[in-house]
């Protein structure tokens, strides 16, 4: 639901856009980050992407 809330052109693309978005997000891993320091979240994202490269 967060994606729809942030999709400014959702009403233009309608069902086709929804199906495309559903297809895209069902094949990915998603994270939510709550942070007080940009440096902390950048470090976290770096760690996640380095670890995902090891798995792939």
C-alpha cells in the first residue's frame, strides 16, 4: 500500500500500472529503515547490499 500512496501517476496507469508494480515488487526484497542519522542508514544500506551480493 505504501507504493500506491507514493505513486503520483497511479490514477493514470490504473490496472496495468498496478499489475506491473505487483510483478516488480513480488520479485524483490524490501526493507524499511527508520533512522536519526544519514550516516547510519548509509552504512546499513551498504551492509545489506554487500550481503546480498554474497548470496547472489
